C-alpha cells in the first residue's frame, strides 16, 4: 500500500481487509497473518486497536456475518471477489459490533477501501449491499432518515 493522506482508522480498515484477504487465500493461522500485516512499513500509521478488533472479530464471527450478508447478495457468495467479500465482512462486523461508529462512516469507508483494492465497479456493489444491511442492523439509528 502506498502512503497517502489517510487517517489511522482508514489505514486500519485497509489493513484489516488485506489481512482478511490473505487469511481467505492462504492457510495460515490468524496470528501469523496479523503479524505479517503489522510488519508493513506503513502499519505504524494505522489504528492498531481498530485493525485488531476488525480482523480478529471477523475471523471469530465469519459464519454469522456471512449469514446476514448472504440473503442480500445478487450472486452466489463463491462468485464474490475476495476483496468485495473481505470488505463486506469487515463492514458487517463494524455495523453489528461497533454501534458507536455511525453507519454512514462505515459505509463510506467500505466504499473507499473497495475503490482502493477492488474492481472498477466493486464499490457500487458494496454500497448497495451495505445500505440494505445498515437498514436491517440499525433500523433505529438516529442518522437514518
């Protein structure tokens, strides 16, 4: 990842998606994946606490998270790109487990991370799924109008 003017929280989300991607494609223990990610020269500028919460939280609840994402998909989950899947899992985790973060922030960050790592129109797909998921998981959020 090239250094840009990113917040520590955005960097943490980007690194979490990279870790989830690596974990999905390689048969490595989560601790080893996290160690590899933390060795990146730019990781020091990331929010380590947020990275840890998202990566290990998703890994612990991956099945549960996919169960709430799956009904919203317009394709089989096997047909998702590994990046889109990682972004959706990370954002679903934040929507469900981190109510202190406003849902528009989570969705916007997911869109930006998808633009960074995903395919050309992947961010549109992610946005559509997360809008529906936010309505389900946070129906009483005061920012929903």
